[in-house]
C-alpha cells in the first residue's frame, strides 16, 4: 500500500531565474541529467548525446498528442476582458472551456473574441472555471484557431515586452549555446517549439514536454543504433496541472485524461517485456497511459480514461526508465517521478540540478531516470 505522505514532503526552493522562459536555441541542446534511481548517482550530459546512454533493443514510447492553439482573448457583452482556453469540442461548435475571470461571466452571456472574428455564447457554468460554449464563426473551427488562437503556455512563463531574453542560463551555459534573437516573434516560436516534432493527434491543452527535446535527426540516430520506438496518445488536460490542495497526498484525486494505445504499441511492449528489453517512457503522460492500461502484466490496445494517481508506494508494472523534465514543487508530476526513483533521491537530484543551474519546467532541461 502507498505510504502516508504530506504534500509539503514534495517541496523545494527554486530560484525564479531558473524557470525557463524560452526553449533552448536547438531542441536537443538542452542539458540532460542522468540519474541512477538505485544508487542516486548523477551524470551531466547534453540531450543530443542521448544515444550514448541507451542500449540496442530499448523501446522508447512517445506521446503523440498535439497541442491545440486554443487560447483566445476578448470581452464579454458587459465589456469585461476575458481569456478562454478551449478544452475539448463536445459537439459541433460546442466546446468546454476554461474562462478567466469566471466570476464575471454569466450563463447566456455572449463573448466577442479575436477582435470580433469569433463570437461565443455561454450555455452553462460548470464550476472550477469551466464553461460550456457555443461558438459561431465563418469558416472551419480549427482554421480560425490556427489563425487567431494562441498556444496555451503555462502561467510561470512570463515574458517582458515582445522579444525574448534568455533567462536563467548562467554564465557556464552562455558560451555553449547560441543566443535566441531578441527580435524573434514569441507566438511564432511557441507555435513551433511548444509542440513535439512527432505530434499528430490534436486535442491536448499542454505539450508532453519531455518530448520537446527530440529532433528528427536525433530520432533517426537512435533508430540507426537499434533503439525501437512506439507511440501512445494521451490528451493532456487541466487535471495534470491542478494543484494538490489536500494535506495528505493520498486524498488527492486526479482528473481523468483520455488516451489511446494502438495495437502495434501494445504488441511492441509485450515483445520488449518478453525479451527483457527496457520500456522507456518519454514523459509522465506516457507513464500514466501505460500504467493505467496495464492489466495482469500486459498493456492492452484501445482507449481509456487515465485517472491513475502515481505517488511513492506505487509499484510500476510497465516502465523501466523515464525521460522527463523538472517539475513544480508539490505537484502530482513530482510525486510520480518520486515514486519511480524515491523521494529522497529525486529531491537530492533536484538540489544538484539547481546548484548546476539547470533550467526548469516546460521549456527547461531534461532527466533520464534509469
């Protein structure tokens, strides 16, 4: 049974300048902290050298979810500024969305979005900022979202002005990475870089960020060295990022997230397990899909709703190693990786990453935990 832990057991102090505000100049130029989850030993590498730390036969499982540029700005009919994040299309032109500030929006109220290009009617208030909307516009919905929607970056990415500045790199990194031009358009960069190169299935509200470090060239290099690949799709929803508000960890409940495991992926995982080859999850979203789908030692193909909450005491049934970014204090994601490697080993690794000025969170650096 899971052990009794408090949310404060997963706290740590992070200097604000280590929260990555922009991606690395090249995807695979991020740093890679390699952690032995048994001994706690650490090695400092660069992500493009990942192949040196895998072995032929390893199976990397990726999350192919694609981020919907569903962040929209506008105003209510009472002239209140509003921000929307479209979560999912329930029916044709009918969407579930988060609206801020929720208290200023009423049922039956009309919203004008994207400088008047999009209109929405609030059909229902569902609590916790969620609303049901009917959206009216000319043209296909996703065409307009691609034109007027913005990428839903996490709130800890706070930028000054219209250009980028590279924050939190530290003097030791500035010489090894080319600077990002300050004239670069933030929205254009986010459209490209807050999306994995292998993203296929649209509907996530956030990127599976461990995959942001991969390039097509790196994937080909790994394949040429005998590394196998398989894919799942887990549509990242707001539940992944919802704060843990209870004192006792085991009282937290995860919000379900939809996932799909193809038949070829299920077969690849069964073959890897049968042949004692490692199954390596790329990202915590992949972990949740695979571990939720597991039944009697197998991962079956099909769709499901992952409501699994993984924290210390959980016994992993599918994955043997994990590629992941650095996660927020007290978050369910930090609890998941602490279940995989132990809380004390993970927090010690985080302290070392902070001392070495790694970059944290979505646009930050990565870990390989094996």
